[in-house]
C-alpha cells in the first residue's frame, strides 16, 4: 500500500517470539500441531501462525482475505476503492463494506484524538516522498497549499457512498493493517482455531494463548537501536501495535532526520516528544489508529488518553530516551533496554 500511514503505522514493530511448545506427535488433530504462512502484501512482510487441525485451511483463507483487502484499500491500485475516491474530483464513489467501515473508524478516531489522526494527509505525505521513496523536504508554501486540502471532517460518508472535496485525497494506511489483523482473527475463530498469532509489520495480534495455556511473548523494538528489542510483554487475545519514527525516515541535506508520521497541524513530521508508541488492546483497528494518533499528540495527551479510556495499555518512549509503560502491564512487562522503565504516573 502507499505509505503506512498517515501514519503510519507505521510502522514498527514489535516482533513476535513464536517459540511455543513443540508438537507431541504428528496427529493432525492435535492442538499442538502448528502451521505457518508468509505473505507479502500492503508493502509489508506478514507472518501468520496457527495451531490445530484446521490451521492450514484457516491460513489459506486468511491469505485470500489479506490479498482482497490489499486490492480494495491500496492507494496505488487503479481498481481499488481508495484510488477511485482519490481520483473522483469531488464526485460520489460507491465503496465496499470494508472501506466504509475503515473510513468511519478513521473519522471516529480523528474526533477522539482532536484531529491528531487525519486520513486526508495523503497529498502532504506524497510531497515528502514517503509514498515513493523519492524523499525531499517541501518548502513551506507548498506544504501550506497542500494543507488547505486536508481535513478529515470534510469526508462525506453516507452508508457506502463516499465523497471528498475536489483535490482532497485519503489514505487508510494508519488503519488498514489493524483492520486486516481483526479480519484474520475472525477467520481463525470461524475455522475453529483457538490459538494463533500474526505479525503484520508493526502490528502483532494474538488469538487466545499458546496451546500450553501460557501467554504469547511479544518484543517491542528500541527506537534508538531498531535492531534490538527494548522490552517484552506477555499477552493473550490482544493486539500489540507500534508506531514510531525509525522505520520510514530519511536524513536531508540539512542533516536532520525526517519521518513519515506527519502532524496534521503543520504538515511536518510529528515532533511532540515521543519517538515510539505501542498500544495494546482488544481491537486491531483501534490500536493501529491510536498508535499513530497518540504519537502525533505527544506524551501529555497520551497520558490523558490513558486516564480517560478503559481497555488499553500503553508503552511510550520519549525523545530524551525514557521508557514508560502503563500500570496494567506491570505483571507482564520485562525491560530489556538500558533506558530504565517507569510506570506512567496518572496522578
């Protein structure tokens, strides 16, 4: 897909430790027998692992669903819903259910985050080169003009009919992989799989626990040393989704590093004190969108979010190399960094 995120989301992970108990025998009915499948889609290497007699069938169906969603949601595929919307010149476009659901969620998270998530940032993202790899720092006048087309509140969604103002464009990269993870989990459950885990770039999502009943162990990368893990958490039945500043970035002629998660308020890479945000919760699409929104919003607003919203846990890394995690993770959080981890103070 065209850049994670308005991201983008985008970006980052957390890689999965899928070490689990070995099969006791080769009986395909055994719940300890596992199967894996690798897929490249949405500009991301994806890995899926499922256990049980129906694991193979579930993985095949999941792959089909991933490829279907890629065709629907890609900004580059001329047959996709997003291409049709972005080239509609203000006309109404009839989209599929998936697209309508994701746009509706994007508008919801945009409202909840005070506009920190804005899926109409795509024209600005393109100008920076984050969708093509032809990176450049746009001049202020160009950014200012493109920002005049940016405002998610001007998206008109009525059922499956979508329209945008002329010259506006959208990109669902900040939500697409989270939604895809949710759809994979649905397929696994429908096929009778009760233990599975998927890694979709910076998105990890687990169904149930390991076959032996223990939690899945998920590592989150250190944004200052992306080849290393900074912490590990143990979860079951959760999405663990990270957005940060290190996956899609470039160093410009001025010596500064610029990353792909843009702030809708000024069109520049979000620089509000956070370099990595991990959101843990039940819904992949929510965690995906929120990881981007909170990265843009900054530390104080992320803490305010934690105070006001139930059902989520956070791991935050600040640009002064401090690692924070929410109290709900205390029993399942292992610090692997040299930063020293602190529980987020909600007082």
